């Protein structure tokens, strides 16, 4: 298995199967998917099957990073990225695929000079995100037709060009 950057539409089938089976495949194209800077990563097996996916895009956090205890200067609008559409095939969850996809996302964000990643995490995935270095922010909320979520975030050590 390898993790590589792919065109975002390559994630739509897995997004639908795991995250939103009640919606059609055309509804898996989300706002920001075609925004400059958006990157999608997929874990792909030797046959080319997509096993896990995640998309990341520059987007301010829905909270003040300083209030969350983020060091001064981190979490600026230009350096804050949103993780979304994180999914691993149901029959392969718990095997480290998602962790490898998250690692690729973090590496990408660091390479772009980003220093904070945030996401709306499903309540059932909190332990996964905690293991990947994410912390909770705020109260649980419900996304209609999707379920209970919590905002989570983590710092990234940016690699800025000299």
C-alpha cells in the first residue's frame, strides 16, 4: 500500500460509502474541493483500489487558536488548514491505513508552511484523532443527516522555504 496525492474526485466513492451513504455520489463534491491549495490523499493498494482518503484545504479554524492555547503566531489565517472527508474502507478500519493518510496530510500541510490543522470529527472517531495528536475544542454538535461531531485540532511544525 502507498499513500499519494490524488485528484479530489478519486475520493468521492469512499466518502459516500463510509461517510454519507444516504447521499448520491454527485453530492460528494464539497465546497472547497476545487479551491486552489486543496489536496486529497489516498491510500492505494497494488491493484489501484482506494483504501483510505482525506482532503485538506487552507481554511481558518472556527475558534481563536490563542484561546485554545496555541502558541502565539501559530494558527494564523494563512497557516490554518481544514481536514475533511477522512475515510477508510469499513472492512479495513483499525489497520493503520488512516494513520498513514493523516501522516501524509500533516507532511503536506507542513510543506505548505501550515501550522494548525482542524476538523469536524465524528464522535466515534475521537480516539483515532487523539492518537494522531488532535485535541478537542468546544462542545459536541450535530450535523443534520450526518450525526454528532466535535471540532478537533493539532499543531504542525511548518517547513517554510528560506
